[in-house]
């Protein structure tokens, strides 16, 4: 199986110039830094003790920011490398001003490129986040006796079933992790079946929050605009058709709140023009966050079409709809919204974060909806009866700090 994987990944390398050109043209790839993916690095070779984190995209990157913040304070850690696969995650990372931490793009998992990467950076430890499994890199880390941790591990039923079909190969890969720190019981059970040797369930790191301040904030005009309006609700990480669902709720609520506005942040911002066009067909006024134009007072929907600014808008919302939950996607992570004191509504399809939603439901932070009427009634009740958002923040922070400390202690054992 490893032989077949290497044939496949080498084939991808051969056609990678075409893929990269396509991605650059579609603003999904950095026009210069893409070279990092093929083993041409934009920083000098490492000569000090380096801890390496790797996460796929924005969510994984944000989940370890509080952990990196703590590890930067350790004197015996001289340098931290964070790699990711996407341009959006690089942009988000840039907003945080770390002293010891740098970002690079993860290289294509070809055997000679992974070896070149490891020789260049010489990590003292490698920490892969959630479900980032790259066979060549993992095998080469093990050959060099570099400790390897799967942090905030998350294996869904769908991915487990795929690995199960190649059980011999899965054991070859998963037993090379020194320890897997699972975020839920489901993942813990799957990891055991896939061949992981040492597993601990510590909870989801996304409960934790950083004290670092990001650089983006709403400007004076934006603040004045939102202060002059009644924010009905926010819709976060929405997928196709969910925006229209939210706009229909807005239309109903607007009958009672003439000065009302709804904020929508789609999961994939490249869809923003299409979303704007669909909403305008319904006769509503849309403002694009990136337009830099004056915000019209009769704006109905404020559409956020930039990366890494969700937090700024969650800070001004009391209640949010979490996308990916009305379609069979499995839901998006609700923890950032909960950490900032927002109440949450979501659809029935939340398998990706079932344990998280069960906990939020138990402490009365989230509610499941299936229909427009249910959603409208919950949001309307929220607008009439104010709740104590500070109490929500306190509950989430307590859970998050406990999880963060436990994960930090396990990592330090391998430093």
C-alpha cells in the first residue's frame, strides 16, 4: 500500500505546476511562497531547538494559538515552526505577533521532499493537529527518532471507514505516533482500532482562548454603523442554501425590527459574489465588507468576504446560526462563538462536533432548529429577553483552560 501511495503522490508532484498555476489564478495560492510546498524554503536552516506544529487550515491553526502562546514563554524552546496547507491559514497566522514562531507551507508528501524538509528544519518534536496524516513524513520522522504527537486528534466515522479498508497500512502509520491526544471518545475508540499505541482523551483544544490581540478590528465608520442598527443575528460558516435560509429569517424579523441588520460570514468567501447576487434577487440591500465603500443606511445584509475577521463580528452579535448544519456536511465548530458569549442555533446535521454540541446544549448555550419558524422564534426571544453573555464566557473559559493545561503538560513530557 505504501508503494501505491508513493506512486500516487509522485504523480501529483508531476502535475503540481498546473495545479499551483490554477490555484494562484484563483487566489488560493501564494504567488511566491508556493515554492515552500516543493522544498524551496523561505527561511534559513534551523540551528536551534525547534518545536514543529502542523495543521491543515484556519481551524487547526486557531486551535493551537493559545498553546503556542504558552510554549513561547518556555526558555528551553528557542523556535516554533507552524506549517499549514492553505493560503487562508497563512493570512490568519500573520495577524498574531509571535516572537519565536514562524509559518511555512507544508511540503508535498513526496519522500525526498519530506526528507529535505526535515534536514532543513531539524525539528526536536513534530505535532500534527486533528486528522493530518501524511505517510511519508510520518515514516521519515520515525526513522530520525523525532517524537511525534497527534494533537487534538479527531477521526470521524467516515474517515475511520476509509482507513479500516486498508487496516495493515493504517497500523503501519498510526502506531508511529508516540501519543495521540484525542478530543473526544469517538476518536479515542477509532484510534485504538487503527493501531495507535498510546491514546489519551483530553477534550477539544478549541474550547481554549488566547490572550493575544489580533490586528483587525472594526473601524470607526463600521462601529458607528452597527451601533446605529439592531443586529438581529449572525450567520457563521454558512454553506450553499444556508444563506438564503438566514435571509428568509431576516425578512420575517425585519417586520418587527425595521432597523435590523443580519451579518453573514460564508465558510468559503469565494462564493461571496454569488451569495450577494442571490440575496439581491430577493430585493434586499447587501454590503460587502471588503468593498471599502460607505455603508448604506438601508443595508439589510452585511456580508463578510474576508478571512480571519470572524471574531470582530462575533463580538457584536448576541446569537448566531452555525452553518454546515442544515445540509449533510456535519456542522462547523461552534466554540469560537461560544467563547465570545454568543448563544448558538444550529441544524440537525452536527456529527462533526456531536460531543461539543451535546455539552453546549447541556449548559444551555446552543439550540437545535429544523424550520424557519423555530429559528425565528428563538432569535426573536433572544432580542426581547437579554441574557448574561459573561456567564457563557466564564463557563467556556473554565473548560478551555483545563483542556489547555492538560495538553501542555503532555507535550512538555516530550520536549
